């Protein structure tokens, strides 16, 4: 049974923090040096109190997002017809980007990705975040 201390869950928490830092800075780019990525990961690990995580999963997510951010945002836009991506809460968008990456790259089964994203939304998002994220990711899963 998965727990909140599961290494894969912790990797997703760090990845969301990384994406959030990029989405919150309008001049930031996703193409970063390994040093910058590791600095951001170290800050996230400390602030999120993470001791154990799945390094391979985290590296895959960050690398895939850095190379394909446009693809992931396009999938989110196609499945959020009532919401303009620029108006989304940055945290909700960050969770959606990480989850969309995992779904499109088929690193994890869609049901698991959606469950994880909903848990992250409950932890980091607003009261309505989990429903919002569940709806968009459900649409992305159907389109795959």
C-alpha cells in the first residue's frame, strides 16, 4: 500500500515544486543546467522535508518536462475548455504538467497518475483543486 512517504510520491512532490518555481517566474525557462536543477531539487527536498525519493523517476520527469513543456501544456489546454491556462492557479498548473508528463510518456498507468495528482492537489492546492485536476486529467487519459 502506498503511503505519503513512498519514494515515488516524494519524487512527484519535488517535481511539482520544480515546475511551480518555473511557472511562477515569467522569465524562467525549462531548459536548465544540471547544476540549477540540482540546486532547485535540494531546496525542494529541504522545504518539503523529503529524505527518500526515486531519483530516476524525478530525473525522467524533469528531463521530459524540460524538453516537451509545449506538448504537455497543449494537452492541458485541449482538456480545459472552460479555463484559460494563463488564469489557472500556478500550483494547479504545476501538478497538471507533472501528471500530464507521466501520462503522455507512459511512465505510470493513467489511473495511478490521476490518483497521485489528486493527492498532490489536496496537499498543495485549493479546496476545488482536486476536482479541477481530476477532470482535466480524466480528459487527457481518454485522449491517449
